[in-house]
C-alpha cells in the first residue's frame, strides 16, 4: 500500500522428533533444526521489519548444563545478526575441532542453540517501546524445568487493563502492562498451579522428590493450562511456547483472526504464520500443510506425541482479510488467486470511470505489492477487449478490409510502469516546507508513457490515510498531463480501527472517516457526530460484552460512492490539473474474492470480539475530545 502501516508479526516453531544423530546421518548436519528455523524466518521476513528473536530448548541434559538459549536483535538485519552469532560459534568449532561437528552430544552440551526444540519470532511492532526488552521470545525462568516458560506470538489483546487487574488479584506484582508480559504471566500462573497440583498428588502417593520432577513432565496437562490462562483474553492471537522440560504448543484465537499453519511427519513438527514458507523450507505439497483450527492448541509433548486440543470454544471464523489483500506473501497458491480475483472484480467500475475508453487509457499500479491484483485487473480487461474486437469484426462483416482488421486486432489495454519509488530518499528534514517537498518526490515518473488526452488508471492494494497519495503520488502523476487520474483500491474503504495486530488505531488517521465527517458537515447533519459521541460516552463504564459500535452511524447517511467522491476531493491538491476519481473495492466483491477470510471489521465495523466495539467507541471519544492517542 502506498500508505505505510505496520504489518503482522510472524512466528515459527521447529520440533525435531528424532535424535540429532538421525539428522546428522541423513542430512549431514546436527543443526538441521536450527537451519530450518533460519529458513522459516527468512522466508517470513515480510512480517518482521523491527527485529527478531529465537529461543531453543535442549532435551535431557545433565543438571548443571544450560538447556535454554535465547537471542534477540533489533538491528536492521536482525535475522542475519541473530544467526550469524549462532553460526559463528559453530565456525569456531569447525576451525579448532572439526571432528566435534559430527558429535551431537558434545555439541548439545557445549554450543548454544544445538538441540531439539526451537521457536522464532519476527517483530513488526504496532506500538510501544522498540527496546530489546520488548522483543519476543519472552522467558519466565525457574529452577524447576517444568516451570520454565518461553513464549512468542502474533497478537494484540483489547482488554489489557482487565487482564492486568486479574494478575494483581492472583497476588502477583507485575511490573509491566504489555500484552506479551501479561500473556506470559497468565500462562505462567497456571503452569505453576498445574505443577503444584501434580507435585502434591505424587508426594501424597509417596513418590521420591527426584522422581516427581519426571512424573510432572510426563503428565503436565498443557491444554488445561492454556484453557485457564486464555479464558478472558479478548483479541486476535497466535501464540507459540515452550516449557523447560520439552513440551511445546501453538494456540490460535477462537475466531481464527491471526493465521497459523502446521506440518508434521515422522521427523519434524513445524508451525509458521504462512503456508508457502513451510512448503519451501521442507519441499512438501500444499495438501500436507494444515491450518490450525480456531480456538485450538497444537501441543507437542516431550515424548513426541502431537495433540490437537480445543482450549477455547470456537466462534464464527473471522480470519483477517487483510492477510489476503496485503500482508501475507503472494506466493501462497490461494492468496495469489484471491488477489487476482480482487483485481478482476474491479473492471466494471474502472470501465465506467474511463467511460469504456480503454483505447485512450493507460494502466499501472503502485506499489509493487499491488502487482498480483493488477494482473487480475488486466486479464479481465483483456477479456473485455477481446469481446470488443469480436463485436467490431461482426459489425464490419465479410467486407472488412485488411487495414480495418489490423486496426481492430491492435486493440489492447496499454500497460506502463508510470511511477517508481525512490528507495534512497529519506525524509529526515523536520522543517515543514522542505520536508513536504521531499515527500512529494518519493516517487519518480516515467515521462512519455501518457498522452495528454489519456486517462491514467493506477491500482493500489489499499488506501488508508491517503497522505502519500495527496502529497506525492497524485502530484507526480499529474506531471504526465493525463486528462483524468483514476486511483483504484483493491481493498474497500478502511473506516474503523484495527485492534488485533495492525497499526490502524485512530479514526482520524483514516481518509474515509475524514470524508464522512466532511459530508456530515456539508449536508447539515453534523448533529449526528455529537449524538454518536454521547452514545459512546454513555457506554464507557459498561462491560465490553454490552457495548455497541455506534460509530457506524457516522457513515450510515451516505453511500460508499459518495464517500469515495469526497475522498477524491480531499486528496486532490489545489495545483492538480487532472480530474481525480477514487474507486474502492466493494464489501461484496471482497467476500467473493476471499470467501474463507471473512474478517472485515476495519471495513464494516463488525468486530469479532466484544473488545473491538469498545476500542472503536473509545477511538471516537478520543477524536471528539482532541486526544491523539490509541484506544487500546
């Protein structure tokens, strides 16, 4: 998207099911698991621009040996930074004692991150600190193996204040209020309780303390721990974790908001945020990679047993549609088809905007992430063009001349690369006039691609704030002297905040909201704004389950086309010569293109959890009261 917003975090889990000697014999390395974790994370780099972290648990080391390792980095090349640190230690072994590389037991005891279980995290922070202490995985330490816990996830919770107070009620004294720490402590609390319950049980049965540790490890009910810990969680989440003795888990929210996929065979169990990365890393067919069900935890016991346990009652599936439009890698076979479909469904609206004059229209896209939807748009446009050719040939009949036939057959959509982003340009100047001038030159245009009488149609995958469009893209496209500029969004109008992991937290950031407010003022319906504010204020003290999204009433008086027209007005700079039209995808066509990902709350205001309604109302209150802050 031309407007930058924060992306989704990514997770990876690797659990080896065979002894390290097996992988050394078959694949020639005792660090097979580490190498696969590296590949899974590298292939999900699109989900982590702020930093990364990994953690590892080594099985069955004698007491006194370090069996948990963790590394985190916030460098601009965080994945490379982390794995270089790990591989550098192996290079030292290779240089000084090369035979040791073929001794898995020695490597486990002497080299960090040589073991059987790994989790990895790619961070794209939506808000808060960017200090290394904010980076996953988080570790909760204890001298008891079965009480050590490491977690990493892709999530946002909407009810942090409620969950924080729960921890205080338990008698804990949390020193941080982040959702990650809260989740860690919630799971940790019930992990401690499960340990204590089993300890007292086996102690009462007369077992020796040294034996009880192994008995707890074998019988720890991870599903029960996760059920109890997540009872009051409101939000979207995929959380992966490891317990010190070797149990591991990946759990998904009841609505399936955040994505999670897994694969298992007799050698490995793998989980990741995206399906094609598993296909690539393990060269397996798509049919063998499964999606983790909503409300379910995949639990891998220390003995290698894999359980799929329902830890939260599944709700109506509301998987995030933005994953399909923008966030996930387009190499997924279904996502690729869906993005093409999103583009093809826009053709009728585009043809109307250019008055069906494709002979005098140039088609392009900004940015590169919109390329697949653009392909779908142009394939459908070519089909339309072919029908026009057939109709004209029929009209001319058998007397058609060669010249006329050549002219008809030459009809085709004109596709050009009209704008290129200057990746080296940095808008670091703080003085407004100079900074605005720099922003206006973020893109370069390809001169000579558009004639003065042409329509210029540009596809974007979504338009959130419109800032880059107004300050940069439209102004530079206008230099090509088109008659009309048509900006087409493959996503519908973004009208409501997201509170489940995307950095779209303030109503006033959205150009669609600004357009609706302008329309209310233009049509002398501004009283609606105050009425909605009062309704939102009256709900502030209500439980989240009782809150209604009254912000929908801001948009209700207007059609989507009216709001799009106002958006075009707001984004048209006073110096532009070309007419400007904005076209958005319809909600109906979004659902037709992405039938399995019906999560559309940022477009419709239909939040899948009660906390979403509280967030959107709070965001409206913040806007009216002039508070430039998040609503969660």
